[in-house]
C-alpha cells in the first residue's frame, strides 16, 4: 500500500534544503531521508514487525520525525506520546495494545520498553489486514476520559500528496495532536522548514520567529492570549510572520481584535478540525472576523439544530475505548454549536460547555471575552456549577497578573460592575475562584471545569 513512501521519495526534490531546525541547528531533507532508513533498520533489529503497534515518547525533534516516518513506512501503527504524558503512558499503551515504546532523549538516543498486550481491538485487526500504516492519537479528555482514535495512515495523509505553499513554520502542537500531525505533513510534503521548540512560552516562541524568520505560526487562542499578556512580542522583530492560524477552541473576540491591531500585516486564519476527522478545509471571512466557511476538498458539512455535522474522506476507523460515533451514512455530529449566514459559520462552543441558567443558555467564551478586557487579568475560564434554584450558575476561575488578597478583593468588585455594562444579568458570574495555575492543558486548550 502507499504508506508514506511517496513523501520519503519527494525529499529528493528538496535534498539540500533545510527540513528541520532543532536547537538552532539545521537538518536537511537528505539527512531526514537517511535517518528514516536508519530507523527502519533499527526497528527491524528490535524485532518490530509490520502491523505492530509501537509507541514513542518524544517532543518534536529530528529523530522523532524520522522515527514516525519509519514506522509508517514499515506499515506499523504509531502511537505518539509526548513526555508530558509520562504518568499516563502505561495506561494509554494498554488501551492501544502496544507492545513496544521508544523513549527518545534530548541527545538523540533512546530506551526501548516492552509491554504485554492484553487484548487487540477488532479495528486493529481490520487495519492490519489492509496492510496500511496507522496512527493512534488520544482526545484531550476535557469533557471526560480521553478517547483512543485509530486512523488509517493511507486515508489520513493522502491529502498531502498535493504540494502546497512552502513555508517556514513552528510546529507548536505536539505530534499526538491532529493539528501537530497536520503541521508536520503539510510542511514536509511542500518542502518547507520546521523550526522546533523546546520551550513553548511566548518569549521562546518570539525568539524563534525572529531568529529563523518564521512565516507561519499555528497555535491556540489560549496561547495567543498568553502572548499578548506577556508583551514578549514587543522585544523581537516578528515582521517575517505572514500567517497566524488558530484553532482547537473558540477565539475570544477581544483577543482577535487586539491581535489585528498589533499584527496588521499578518493574516489571521481560523482553522477547524477534530481528532476524529482531520483538519477540515476552511476559509476565514477576513482576519478580523470569527466567521469562516468550512467544507470542500474531501469534507461535507451540514447544520442540524444549530449543531455542525461533518462527513470526511479522512475520518478515523473508530475509537478503541468508546462506541462508534458515526451515523451509518458516515456523518459525525461535532456537538459544536454554530451560527450560520450567507455560507459562513461562527462556532460558539461545544454543547456540553454551554451553561443552562434557568433555561437561558450562556456561552463561556462570550463571558471570558468580556472579562479579558480588564487590565488586572492574565487569564480566565468560565464554566457552570450546580445551583438548586437556577439549575446552574456561572462561575469564573481567574488568574490575576498579581494574585494578592488585596488584588482579589479589588477585582471582585470591579468585575461585577464591568460585566453589568457588557452582559445580561444571567450571564454574569455569581462566583469567582482565584488560581495561580494556567487555565489551559498541555495542548494550550482551555480547561472549563473545576481543577
């Protein structure tokens, strides 16, 4: 079957060009191709057979990219697990049925761990019969237990066979994220350059953009809010940045407004994707708008009762630890609530995150966007808590720039007065929590629940 042999062969077209930048050192496409074959020989020596489920623990690195491509070219089922999930790795590997885990270190070496598979899911056997490579990624678990998603690699990666625009890109999202895989395959299939980070704080990101003249930054709204708060963008020349693409969660309109003012020569593009379906083709109305068109190029969309449904040519085979969510016709309910007009949609958020206050629906992202306008705030997450009278009440967990008792008291009185001018009474938070912790997970996605 096709695997990724087409991609490895294409590396010859860019042989002397830089493919990867890691620790400020450049690695060419020739180097990458040679190391894909190095890993193919090594995994054969370690008795990795075609169809085996193989995990690897690593952040983005040249060796991690080469190993992933080697596993896919060997018709293996790859399970990328970033080091931040160290405590979850054993449980996740049990769900997948993986028997081997390569733990890569910062010097390019590795440790091989072996496990005993308890049970193999029927979908795994189905994929093995097709002799196609596979990838297993996990959902973030923001609304419950993380789901293990099995993709057929031939199906998921076939859209990258068509070359796109060559760009210098920071792969911000990890390889265990559908967006991280998209960045890798989009960039390498087009002969672009990946500038890999060891630190995802705003200062390090801005430094990398300036030093390596990065053109594309694919990130989350939570990171962009952190960037604005940090003021790191003021210290570096970011004029090379042509595109900031954002997705994974709803963008607060106030944050989008500020970004447009600060980066007038950079296009802001909203993306839409799900781990189950891949990255959906989309086009923003303009840089300042939260509205976008979705669908086309292998994706069909429809809206039923304000919920977005998607049918994809690149969809997963299924979950390994949850029921099949697809209708027989192949449609998937994303459970994202949307507004729609003139062919454009505006994503309001997941239905499960909407707060029902006495029969009135509250969108957390709308409330967060208002509170973020206040000067004292670093970040905020809005969610619902049970209330005997109203069913639910609106709660805000606030991270202040200066988290002292005095600042908390000042903020309590200030936020309620400010919200009364911007929001209906039922949308105003009735309870505030203060926290020093980040309001997002390791994927820079907002955590809208009590932590």
